[in-house]
């Protein structure tokens, strides 16, 4: 069985948002933010996505915040069906990504971006969110490296 990979540098973000919209049913800001967040996790961890990585989301199961989780599935390839996406919290737009080699990172939507989305100040249904630099959308911990995690 051939497994797919995701290359965040080469991805067509518009096509990916379209795919996400087909999965999710509508295109909202949290869907787009989830896609961007998943891609950013792959970039920071230098990971090909889909397998060998798990995502632990604190975005819960109540829309619109939980729409983030569908974006995570599209952007990182961590999915409910494969068991490598789990919901571990219920109120925070933060996701921890852990690679099989022990490297991990937590990424959270910046407070100012979250407020703007919640106030409806970011409209165009995510068009702006597709192109903004990741560091203007998210804050993240510095990745823990596999060597420090596994060295005795
Ligand atoms: Zn939604």
C-alpha cells in the first residue's frame, strides 16, 4: 500500500482549502486555521504527515471552534479514522503534535486572531487566513527534538 505525504512548501493552499471544504461542508475561518496549523506542524517538525504523527486537540467538539479539528485532519493528515487525532480538551484553540520519534510541538491560534474571528472581523471566509504568514496566526513552543526525548 502506497502512503501519501504532505509537503507544506509545495502545497496549493487554495486546492487544500477546497478539499477541506468538501470534507467539512462549509468554509469557515476555523477550518482554514486548522489546515494552516496542520501544515505548520509538518513544517516545524520536518514531518511528511498522515502517519507516524499524532495530534491532540484541545478544540473540543462544539462548533465553530471544533471546526479546527477538520482542518487539522486535512493539513496534517492526522485523522480520527486512523486514531492519530484525539480530542483532549474542550475550549482552547491549541493542538499538540507528537511524532513517533518523540519530537513534539504545541501550536495555538494567537489571541488577537482568535478575538478577530470571534467578533467576525475576519470575513471573506478565510481568504485572508490562507495567505497570512504563520507567525501572525499562531504561537508555538519550540519543538522538542527526538534526541533529547530519547537520550538516557
Ligand atoms: Zn465549520
